[in-house]
């Protein structure tokens, strides 16, 4: 089931592990209550699938999305931005969104900054209680398909190791680390340099 869920994530652009598991179970005709693989198993299968079937496309996609993330992070430096999620870890699918954590006294500070920079944004629902807001922006004016989710946290949360839904520490990288990733030779498996 892990490989079926990974294939769905790679081919259909599904970003939600739980949804991919349910859809894979249905497509395989498995009964309710079937043990589901954990997210780490699916992520390993996803990496394998992308390496086997989407290698060149995947490498170009990741480099493009990381560059767009770096451009946006440079603009947002005053809010201590960190890249996180599938663009950082290298598993971003065809329809992946860029996830950037920001740290500000108030989400309004970020909103005012975006307005002053003439960057349109929309509010999205935070996936965690710690986040004050999620502001979705177009990461590339020429490509409306590239969305960046700016997740705004209070400053004190920056020192906390945030976790994923399945309890793993969420990897994150500052702008200098993202630039190192962009400069690294193609095929580097390490999401975080150093």
C-alpha cells in the first residue's frame, strides 16, 4: 500500500499522506481497518518512485521551487524565514506548494509588509494551533501555479523544534542553507547542507 500511496502522491500531486493512504486503500480494494503504512514508509517509496520514473523532471522541479522559495525568503528576511516541507526535503510533486515559516510579533506585521511590497495574499487555515496565520502568495508572478504558504508563528516558537503530524522533527532551512542546496551538485540527497 505504501508504494500505491507514493505513486498517487507523485503522479496526482497529492500532498496529504492520510488522503493518499485512504485513496490507495480504496484503489487496492482493501477492507476498512487495514493497517496503514506510516508516513516515513510512504516517503521512502515516494523518493524511490521519483528517482525511477521522474528523475530529470523531479530534479528540475525541485531546483525551480527552491529558487522561487529563496527569492521569496530574501524579500521576507526581516521575519526570519525558514523553508520547510516537500520543497526542502526534495519530494515535492507536480502541484506542490512552497512552505515557509515566518516569525513575527503579529501576523498583521507580515500582512502590512506584504501590502507595502504590493504582494497579494489570501488567508488559509493554519494546520497547527501554534501558527497565528497562513498567508498564501503567488511565488512567481509569471506562473500562477506556484503558491507559497507563509506560516506565521510568534517569535518564541522559532526556538522550538516543530514536529510533523506523525511526530518526526520538521526539517527546516534558512536562506543560506537553501542557497547551498541550489549550489550543490544535482542528485544530492541531503535536504539540509552541513
